[in-house]
C-alpha cells in the first residue's frame, strides 16, 4: 500500500467517508426548503448553485453522498459475503457441490446484471432496502469465482493435508486454515465491489427505481435531467453529483488494484517496459566478442 495510487485512493475514500458522516453538520442549507431562485447559478452563498426547486445543490450532494455510500457499502458487503461462502464451499468440497454452485454462478454471470437489476427492482418496487438487496444478491458471481480458485489452491497445501490426515473437521479446517489466508483477497474484492455497488445504485436511482423520497447522487441527477436542467444550461444541477460518483469509483479502483498487486507480484511485472527489457547483443559483438 506504500504506493502513490493506493495513497491517492485512500485519501479520496477517506474524504468521502468523513464528509458523509458529518454531512448533517456540513450542509449549509436545508435539502427540503428552498433557499434561492430556481436554477440559480453558482455564487458565493451557493457554491454549486441551486436546482429546479430552489434547493442548494451543495447540500443535496452532501446528503446524497451519505445515502449513496451507505447503500453502496452495504450492498457490497452482502455481495462479498455471498460470494465468499459460495466460493469457499465450491472450492473446498469440489465434486457435485462445486458443479451445482458453479452452474448457478454461471447462470447469474450470463444474464446481464444491470438488466436483471432493473427487472427485479421494478418488480419489488422503489425502495432503498430493495435496491440494497437487488445489488447485493446479484453482484457476488465474480467474487465467488476468484475465491473458488484460491481455495482450490489452498486445500492442496501441506498443512491442510496434514490437518485432514489427523482427523480435523471440515469446519475447523475452513475456519483455521482457509479463511485466514483469504483475508487480503476478500478485502481487495470488497473495495472493488464497492465501485460496482455505487455505480449500480446510481444507475437504478437515475432510472427511477430507487426510493423517490431519498436523496442520493442518482436521484439528484435523475431529477435534474427530468426537470430540464440540461435544456436550460443549468449544468451545476447534475455535474457535481456525477463527479462525486466518478471520484469515489476511481478511489476504490486504485485501492483495490493496489491490493491485488500486493497479493500477486506478477501483476507488477512489466516484461516489455523500457527499464527491464533490452535487446540481446548479437553473437560475436559487444560483450560476447570478449
């Protein structure tokens, strides 16, 4: 983690976490009471301007960040828990357990996730709880595949085979020898899952499938788009929320990739880089001539 991308990603995530926690205190205006004219441009009193209802956009973005991050983080945790359980059971036991679980995983991987999320969210109805469950229950497949591959490797280790030979139970082996080795990998996948969860939550909210009474980054952009912010040139009603989503996703991506690089040193190798690759001298020339 002692690398510039990881430090930048951690800084971005930390800023969003702190701002989301203290958003009730940091909000300069109410998000339900108008405080300026409709689509008032940015000014000293309203740094990000106002939306179509005369509500301060900065206050909306601060409150929306708190809700969006809660939904994204919660959905990501649900997805990681499901993916880890499926991956561990499939990779450790193998056989028919592996076949059944992987066929179910393949089914969910084949179906486009965002389309399936839209259908399920539309059937269940617009609600933050439904959005969290939809994202968490449909986003675990990649984690299950990665964990399964790692567990298949771990179960062949000498200390695991030794534990099996002395009669240790499956539960003890998984809890003592398998899960501790998966910790860093699970953390890396959790950070990367947060990016997908936040993006999916924003997409569902923008499509009107989230709770219409909740203020999220997605609903901010949805309301601005539907109420003519683009046609009137009020870019400040939609751009700040979009930039926050992009910044958080980039921050999580940088941290997740850095953790993956630490887990797999081969990902850091660049065999064709200018610093590590050079032409071999011809036989009979240069150093070979000596």
